[in-house]
């Protein structure tokens, strides 16, 4: 079976989430640097083909709680951000989110809309 445009749109969405998580997991983060890291993540992922919008909401209270007082930072993981990504592939918009689900950062498809 030949992949449809909807298949390709969701594939592109998955690529964006995989790149986001594996590129930025482990990055040193503190409450003071959270907004800058969110902006860097958004800019980096939005550079990828078919990516229309990336929104990263940092959970600064959770980051503050996790900071090691001896070093002044913790490492970025999915528990510290809510992420939404919008991909446009051939007039189909695929929207996905990364949210915590039972202690695990789940990336899931929210929906696909035909914008044509």
C-alpha cells in the first residue's frame, strides 16, 4: 500500500518529536534558563521541513524542585515541559502533543485537519 498524505503528515510529526526529545534530553536546565531552552527548542524544531508551529511550555516549579542545589541545575526531560507541534504536509495539518502520562512523557497525535 502506498502511504497517504495523512500517513506522511503523521510520520513528519513523529520525526519532529523524536528529534526534539533526543536532541534536548539531558540538557542542563534551571528555572532561570527554562525560557531560553524553550525558545531554543521551538526554533530548532520549527526549522525542520513541514513544521508550522512548536510550542514549549516549561514547568518551572517542577524544574526548581528537581534542581540539585550542589550544582544549580538538573537535566531536561519530558517531565519538565508540555509541547505541542503542528505539521503541514500537502494541505493536511497534523497536531501532536507531549504530556506526562503515568510518569512517562507520551507523544501522541491529537488530530489531522484538511486545510485545503
